[in-house]
């Protein structure tokens, strides 16, 4: 027989049955969320509610602005760190009423949360003990959901790797396989790659998944991890989001990782937007190309994440590949390198700074910490020794691209 003092010490057919029992026992509205604040179950026939509860039920997840506010005010952190139910004061600007919240745990892992709306402030110490018992009863159901979710994710990840490697080659076949897996593919997509300093640990993975699930700026269709890289198949939550807004949304996710969990990727790359899912591999390779360029030219590409916005940097690898097949050394650069070695001078560096700053004499003088007359003399010597006309745009562009290509090759 179940313990009369513990109304939750029995078998429940579903989380909905459990949540209605909690509501009946404690006489208040109840919601149960998973560890990433997606709605799992909520009590029915509740006369009292608040704006946050309504929005959560309608959207099937806690609104992002609510999560951000709870993090800002230290509420989420307190719930995560406490084994006891936590009282949450009203936050009027987001429509949150008096709450009691408790984390559902298995050892140190958080499986989800129970939220109780306590507008009448009637939940006393006895009620808090009942909430703790309810959390124990919910644990088994959430473990079952977690196991099912992991099996689904394994199927999603295998499918995603087949897309990333070009194993599935037609849009029709890909969409048929997605349907069998129960995946709802959006009409268009990007591949995003975030690169971290070290290999992504299991703990980091859980925290990353939390950020990806709670963000409502981007829709993450599926994701996988490859050593120190997080790979995402993503689309926008907002129709006709501009490219610059997409980069801002990515920056927002990166900043949330840093603020909430103390780590963030060192580089991020976004492949082009495509509608044909046979192009997932292409978008992935473009995102990797962005990472390669950003590692080689960090200052020049600091604010660029999106492959189509990389400009001529997109073509440097192709120029380098051609140069390796048919090597033709730039004679201007060869002569300047030789002169610098023999005379311990910096003509090549001066030329690079000059070209990088659009031939702006004032800016170049300040960067090199030399007088304008000294710069003019150096430029004259560069023209003479390197046989280059610094008033000829074609010659300047050729030398500039060769300088960039050499840097990419590691020369």
C-alpha cells in the first residue's frame, strides 16, 4: 500500500497524471519542464495563472526572455545548486508570479524542474516536503523520457553525419529518410561550426545543449560534436532574417555560453544558406573554410562569421591550390624579401601595411611609428627594388593577394 503521508508513492500512468495529482494535493497550478526548459506536462483546470505560464503552455517551452531574466537574477543558478525547493519572488516586467521551484535530479544530473504557481502564498513547510516527494516520483518518468530522447538523438546524429559527408546525395532521398526519423526539416538551412580551445567534455556538451535548446533566435535542427568542434544544422526562427542579424544571433548564443557557463568557442563559421539538402556537405565545408581563414587572419576577419561575407578570402585557398600545381613566384615579393634579408630592413612589412590600409599614408605612418617622409622614402625604394608601380591598382591587388596567399600557406 502507498504511504498515506506520501500521495506520490504509487505508479502513475503518465506525467500528466502525476502533475494533476500534485496540483490536487497542493491546490495550485503545476508545470514540469525538462532540463532545457521545454514543457513536458502541466496541470489542467487551473483557475489561477500568470503570463509566463500561459506563454510556456502555448509555446511548449519557457520563453527565452524569461530564462534570460531568471539567469540574470540568479534564480536558475539557485535552483540548480539547491536540493531543496526554492521560493521565487514575482518579476512583474516578465509576468512571473509567486513561484516555488525544485530541480528533479538523478545524483548530480538535473533531469528537469517542477514549477508551482503560488499566488496565494499558501505553500508552507509541509507543502515543501510534498514537493520534494513529487520530484522523486517524477524522476522515474523523466529517466524514461531521457532514454527515449537519447535513442532518437543517436538516429539524428547518424543521419546528420551522412549529410555532412555527402553520403546521401539527393534531396528527395534525404527528406524521405528524415520523415522516417520523424524529423521536420525546415525549407532552408545553414551549417554552423563552433570551435573550442579543447575537446568538448560531457559536462560541456550538456551545457551547450542547454543553450541551444533555450535559444529562440535560431532553430537548431540537429547537432553533433567532433572533438573540439560543435556542428549545427540550423535555420532562423524569424522569416527573412538578414545575414547580419544571423551573425548577431550566433554572437548572442556565444555570449550566453560565456556568461552562464564560463566558456565559449574561439571561432565560429556559418556556411551559405541552401534549400537543397544535398548541399549540407557544401555548407559544412564553407563553415570549415571560415574557421581556417579566421585562424589565419584573426584581426582582419574578427567580425565576419558568414561564408558569403568573407569576400576575396573565399578564393585564397583556390589561388593557393593553383600555385602549388603551377608555382609562379611573385618577383616583386622575391626581390623585397632578398633585400630585407641582406640589409636587415622592413620593406616587405611596410608594403603589406601600406596595401592593407588602402594606401593611406597618414594611417600607415602611425601604425609603423615613422615620419611621413620616411614612409615616402620606403615606398620609393619598394617601387625601385620590387619593380612595382604603386599607382597601378592591378599590380597592387596582385601583390596583395600573393601576400595573403603566402600567409595562408604558412610561408
